C-alpha cells in the first residue's frame, strides 16, 4: 500500500496526516502555528519515524483567505 504525507498549513494550526492511495486518513494530528522553528520542528517530529520507505510523497498546502 502506498502512503502519502500531507500538511495543511494554516494561520492557527497545521494539520499533519498520513493517507493511503484511496485518500483514507491512517493517522492525523494538529499542531498550533507558532514560531516557524517550533512549528516546523513539530512537523519533522511527526514524519521522522514514518518515512521508512513507506511514504512515497509529501504535499504541503497553505489555505489563505488573503488571496
């Protein structure tokens, strides 16, 4: 089964998830948006043990109301 890492980057929180090829969420967490060093370290900590050859792609999405 192929797995994909996803990040939805928002102004108040980041949603991190592992999904399968059918877009079924296998694992998901939310972390608050803070200083970039803190927030990006949280992303690293979530994904670091999951990329043992199982994850084939990662997507980062930023949704903004500011155009």
